[in-house]
C-alpha cells in the first residue's frame, strides 16, 4: 500500500476516500504483521430479561442506518490500486440467530474470527437466542471504530432510540470529516512534520524504555495487572491538575528512573476529539502523540505537572501532521500510555439496564509488536488499576512487577507537589 494517498478531490467526488493516517497505520499493521484478530473489538453481553429485545434491535438498526461508518468498505482504487474507502455499502442489519444452549457454547469460540477487509462489512452485530438466555454480540473492525465510538456514541444513541426520543442533532458523516481534513494547508502540515521530527528523533531505546532483562529473538505478548496501593480518586478533589496528567507524569518519571536516564519519551493515546463537532463523529478518531521530556532542569512536581500539560497541549496543535510519525515508524518502539475512566469489563449498560458481559474464548494478541503499553484505569470504587502489555521476549514478569511497584512508589511521592523531580529520580 502507498504510504501517502494519491487521491484527489475528483476521486472523492466519485466516492473514493483516502484512508486517514491512523487508519492506514492500523491497516498496514494488519496486513504486514497481524497473525491474529488484533483489529477486532468484540463484546458478548447477556441481555437483561427486563429489556425488550425487539426494541433493542429496532434502535440498533436505526442507528446503523444513520451513520456512514457502517456503510464503509475498503476497496482498491480501479485506476491506482490504492487501498481506499467508500461509504456507499449496504448496511447489514442486526442478525437474529436461534441456537440451543449447547450450540451457543460450541460456536462462541468463532466469534472473533478475523475480518475479510476488501469490500466486506466491517462490523458484526448479532442477537443470539437460546432456550434460556438472549445474548447481544457486537464486533467492530478497529480501522473504522474506536472505544469512544462504541462505548459512548453508539451506546448512547441506542439508548435514545430505545426510549423513543429524538436525537437533538443530525449525525456527522465520517466521510465529510475526511474531506475536511484533506483541506489542511500544506504549510500547516509541514510545520507539524518538523515539530514531530524533532520529538521522535529524541527517542533512545536504552533511555526511554525500562532496561530489558531478556533477549529472546521472537516477540511474545504478555500482560500483568497491578492495583495501585498509594492513591484513591478522592485525592484529586479540589486539585488543579487532572488525573490523566498526574498518571502520565508518574509514568514519565518511572520510565526515567527505571532506565537511570534524565529524560523520558512516551506516546500518549488520545481519543482524537477536540470540539463539539468532532465529539459527535462516529468512526476511528483516536490519535497517538509522542511526548518527550528532559529532567535536566530541576523543578517541583507542581511545576512539572503544569509544564507537562503545556507540552501536551502544544503537541495537540500539530495533530493533523501525526501521519508522518505513523508512516516512518518513528513511534513504533516507544512505550504507549492511555488513561481511561470508569472502565467496566463485567457489565455493560444499555436500554436502561445493566447487562452482564460474557468472557469470550482466549484470542490471539495484538501483532503490533509493541515493547510496552501502559494503561491506567480509574475504577468506579475510587481505586486505580494499571495494565501492562509487554514483550515477554524482552521483559520478565518480575521486571514488569518491579516497574509497577516503582510507579506506585512515585505516585505516593508526587502527591507532595513541593517535592523536586531530582529527589524522585535520585
């Protein structure tokens, strides 16, 4: 696939839209590395018996019809053979399948089958009815949908339609956003390219990742969970700084201390929606921002929070040029960070009720070959949990547990905003 789209305004008039940079990055990964269903975002839900299943189906079908992302098809351009996308496919309605309980358990392992990408639907929604239970299965291709689209926008719209209410706005087309994004002036993109080049050339594997204690040739994915002992949500009441900045700062300090360097670099994952217009777009909007920091100039933690926030906001102004970092691979080896709030994995709210989620068969893990992905979740009970997805050919489980414990210690230290960064890193 071409790394830079050759499509023109004339192609868009004919219905051929280029892949957005983040889409191209994910799909390149899918084609070049994936040995798994890494791009599936699937959830299986046991429907609460109090819910009217027919009304749910109607609400879902209305929502599917309303948004062009569900008409999206990846196709090869007939003249250039470039992989692009159209938004004129047939909407696939919710399918109802009647199985015995035994058939349901037997077939559950097939729910996360990989997508056929070319000119095929890029989502699957089923209602499975057994003699004892009804289930809802939703699965989306990550190259078209993200967590905000699924967990907030889609769910909220189903809720509105299920309750017979009218939406207070017309859906915004993802295709229109792509066309709008293509109008970004060349000088703006070039300024952003220069900015990100300066950031990403800063990366040094020996400084900006925890030291490897294993040196196996093959990449192996593994995961550990860690519940922070030294922080509760009530700590942030009345604080000027937000939770996401606090934990991002703690992670940058933990990276610097674990490596013994006086600098850090992390890729910050953001939902990519910055205004009321964008927050209504259903489609893949998430972006990944490299952030570099040097601790050579000592300062208080309070100052660090403020300056780090400024640094992140500075980078956000160049967001339309991030495609360069995706295509040249300059972010690929950097550790990633994401903060998420009120993530529930055991239940799912829709149609006015809580519904139990059902654990799916173990799936192959991401083939993106990342060294370290760091996720911090704020739980409903006021606690925080960290998930470390890491290359088990590079790190032992003990090393990752040590990193988590180090970060927990730093989290305790930086609750004192007067402490100096040099004291934490000593």
